[in-house]
């Protein structure tokens, strides 16, 4: 085969030899990992598949690959998802130490700022349940025993005493347990799931706590993976540099044009953002959390001013065209004194020619401020010199759009505005991984919105509307679906024949929707019947009554935003939340409604979002793939494990060693066949290239192997052994293993890792076969084999063992 130029592009690895024989294991089991295992004496055997744990649907595909290809595929799957965080892009030890300390300080500051010093003990954060708040039938999680059903709190006399004390009685699958209330308050958590159900698949067994321990360990590993993902994302962001923006006198001039007196919180937010932009060298990632109408937009406008007058572009991203149009109007008005600043609006309401013109102006830098919906995130929109991204109401965007927003955060300054942050945003704010400014003081003229929560009746609806119309106001009438809008329209037209009424929803023609919203804003339309398209943004001073029908179908964040559409002026505002029949509502819906009543005062959006996190769970925080892991332990215990893991993040650091320092003392002499050599222009250059790729990082070695196979097909067995030795040394370097050797039937790996790191790696290994083999002495990882192996078999065993250990990298902070 003639040699051709290697291509770095992705390709399918050809399978020309069929499955190779992989060595599974010859080791003596150890019981060192915390999972309960049944020790097995492992016999020496060969298998046609690797020891990698795979799902049945992938089994056929993987058995067609050799062990190197299986490892490559798993690394791509486990680590390749975090673009920019691959092993080749490392921070040195000093930088990593500095950044991790900085993140820990931010975490402490975040907790203190949001919870108050009195509630912060170290960096822990408790989510245990007060037993007295439980009702019979509630599902609970005992940290040591597992999931049970709360029965009651009753007095009983303990052994060796004559005085009765209160016990919590909990039903498990195989019996009833009781524990003193004082103990229960330290060990019990509510059991909730992200999919809004409280019922677990099964109750735990008192006679089999090992099964619960395995479930808890699985949840712990899932938590640790999340923490590492966050750590590496923010370490990567902190590595990015940009020159601080200059403090221009024009910023003071721009601020002076603000017609209102800023509230104390607003002033602090101005200072926070200005410091982020003019004093820091890392891109800003700040959350401005302020209730509706509390002045978040002005904070964003001043950030835009700072960036635009420094010659960069700013993007304002809104979830709906209604909100985008309002932002466009506000931005245009505030920058009207600066004619050289060009502002544009990009949305689906424009013609193709208009869109093309705007896209061209964005690309050439003719537009300084670009306002729009998710159209701004399209691949065809290329920015000339983007400096700032302002995201309003991030919770309204879809998963793909959120991922695109996240991709901006490593390169440009990002300001997120929200009155009710999504749980993920709130979680990051709470743990200090991003900065947050709270605007919780209302403008002086604002008065609280009066909230009425009751069952639906036509009389109540008509009375509320009549009251508002009689005082010259306007009304929002919101339904969860488009389907019922026309029916309500017909009912209201009969009741108020001389009143202008209109319908608005996202499926209408763009011009029709725009005209309707314009007329409502101008006061021509008195009653607007709509879906939650008006959930955010609309600032209509004269609309001070909102009616929400079928309130149980809305999320808590949605309800809070909807209620915030009214009460924007000094007139008292009313929110009427109607549900059909309480007997038809789920526990989750009832809990949402109770929270709305509890936080009816102004400035409570942040506390409400925290409550919402507890109610809705983690389903939309880390994606649906995590739902199963949360289901193992319930949301509350999962959340506490998350905070615990964050507070100990520095204990889960894995320090790699230089590739050149790794000693592999398994000597195998390999002879390349003359046929293979004849197909190569320069065999020694090929081997040297493989060595250089391995010395760089794992991704370079993987790419080298795959390009080699693309050009020449599957390598002969002798060259495969050469590659395996390179892979072993590369994996060992990344795992902090400096020497691998044998002593009789013992395989010994000298390492710099801590006992805690080894324990976490062992827990996260997918193969019990290898996990049971390993023990840790403090400076060495050891595996005792049942018999001495031939060198090639030994090399295969070490390759597979390190492959298993390498799969645990996703739960460790690496540098």
C-alpha cells in the first residue's frame, strides 16, 4: 500500500482483522472499595470482548473493535463532550492551585452573601427534613438505610428507661423501623424526583443496606462528575484573558441620563459590573437577579455602553420577539444621543432580505448593538468583534440555545438578567462559581401586588375585570394553551360588548402579533387574552390586573414572571390565580401555589427560585441523563452531596506526571513483519511519530492511531503491542503513575495520588473484575494475580486495568 498524507479529519476506523482477543484478568480479589462486593476467585481466561462495561445495543459494535479502538471510543464519549477541556489543554500546577483557591473563596462568598453568615457553617449546606413537617405517607430517605415511607411520630419507651420519648416510625420493604426524633432530624431527607413525582420505584430493605449503599455510591459518582465538569469549565474560563476596558468619561455622561434615582442595590450592581469590565482581565460572567421592574435593564445598558464605546459589539438576547422588541426600543432610546452607535433588531418577523442585510452588517461591524431572539445564535450570524452578551430570562431558551450561550462564556463578557433564575443559574450563583448581584430593594413608588389564589368561577373573573376597567386600567388574561383562548374571548365579548379585546400567542402571523402588542401597549386594547408569551418583558404601566386560569399547569418561575407583568406603576396591582378543583391538583402543583402565597412581597424572586429548585428538582439543571442518578437518592440528599463535594473539591485533584518520567518495566521484544515494513516509506519515522504523539497527550496519540489505521488498515499484532506500550505510558502519566513493574505475581504501580482519590477512582470503575483486584498502600496501587503471566498477557492485563482507571478521570480535577 502506498503511503499517503495523513489527514487530521475524523473518519471511521476500518475493521480488517475482526475482533482481537482481549485479556480479561488473572487477579486475586481485594475488598478495598466501599461498594459491597461478593469476592470472586478469578480464573485465567481470554474473551473476545474487552472488560469495558457496555450496553447491549453497543455490545455488537464494540466486539468488532480491538481494545485500542474501544478505549479511543470510550475516551471520546466520556471526555470529548467538554470541548476545550481535553487533556491537551492543561493549566500548570501553580495556576491550578491559584484558580482552585479562588473558586473556593468565591464559593464561601456566595454562600455568605446569599444565606447570611449565621447560616453558613464551614461550606456545608443542609437539606435534611424536619420530622415534624412530614405527613403520613410521605417518602423519606435515611442516609444509612435508604428509602422508606413515613408513618407517624409516636411516644415509646426506650430500652433501659422508664421515660417515653418521641420516635419517628418509618415503613421499609421488609419491616418497620423507629428512631428517636433527635436522630431522625440529622439523618432524614425528603424523597422528591425531578419529574414531579414523589413515589420511588421500590422501598429499601432493612435487611439489605448494601443495596442502598450501592445506590448512594452511584449518586455520589454522578455528583462528583457534575462538580468536575463545573470546575473545569470555570478553570478554563478563568484562563481566558482580555484587556480590561478603559474607564471613559462618557460612561459618567451616559449614567447621568438615567431619569430615576437608583436604589442602593442597583448602585451596587452598577459598581459590580463596572469592576468586572474595567478591573478584571478574565471575561465577566455575572448574574443580575432582580425582581421585575427593579432596574436590571439599566445595569445591562451601562455594561453595553462600556463595551460599545471601546469599539466592540454587544448582543442582547431575549427569548421572545415581544421582549426583544421592547429591549430594542429601550436601547434605541437610551443611545439616541449617540448617532454613531447603530442598533439593530434581528427576528423571525423580518423578511429574508431584511435578515440578510442585518447579518451582513453584523459581520462587517456596521451594527454596534444587536438585539434579537435565538436567531442571533444561528451559525450564519458571524460577529465582527463581539465583546458582550446580555441574556434576558435564560430559563426560556431551549437546551441547544443554552449550550450555545454557554460556549460564548469562555470568550466574551456575559451578563445574565433574571427575576427568577433557572435552578442551574441559581445553583452556580449559590456555590460561587459565578458572580451574582442581587437587586432586592424596590423603587420607592412600587407597592406589593395583591395575590388572590382561589378556585375558578365566572363571577370572580368578571368582578376582577370590571374593577380594573372601572378605574381606567387594562387586564392580562393568561391561559396555559392556545386551545382555550377563543372560548374565553367569546365569553368576555358577551360580558363586555363595548370593550376592545384581543388575542395574542406565538403561533400568530408575525405582523398580527406585533400590531396586537403595539395596540395593547398604546392602551387601545383593554383586555389581552394570551398565552405565557407575555411572561417576561412587557412593561405596560396601565395594566395592573392579571388573571391566570388553570394556574396548576404553570411552573413556579412562570407564575412569578406572569404576576410581575402588573404593578409596574404606583397604582395597586392585582394577580388572580385560578385553579379548577384542588382535589384534581398534584402535590407539586399545590406546593407551587403555597409558595406563591408565601412570597407575595416584592423582591422575593430569588427566594422563590430557590424554593422552585426544591420543588421541580434537577431535571433541567444537568439534563435528563442525570434524572436516574437523582432517582437513586432523591433530590434533597443529592443536593447536599453536591454541596459537600464542592466544599472538598481540592481533595479530588489528580496530579499528572511527565510522560518521559513513566517507567514501564514489562519488556517485550517486537518484530515488525517485512510486509508491513515494505508498505512504509520510513518505519522508524512512524515509530518516532507515535512516540511524539504519546508524549504530547492522549488526544494526539488517539488521532495518530486513527489516521494510521485510515491509511494502512489495522496494524499487525507486533505494532499493536508497540502502540499498547505507548498507551499504557500515556494513561499512567495522566493518572499520576510513575512506574509499573511486577514482583512475582504482584503488579505494582507507583503513584502520587491520595487515598481519597484512589477510593473515588475505584468507586467509579465500571469493571468489578479489576476493581476487586486493586489495593492501595499510600504510594502504590497493587494487584495480586493468581499466577505469573507471560509478558504479552501481562501487558494486556495492565492495558485493560489502566483503561478502567482512566475512565474515572471524569470524576477528578486534573492538572
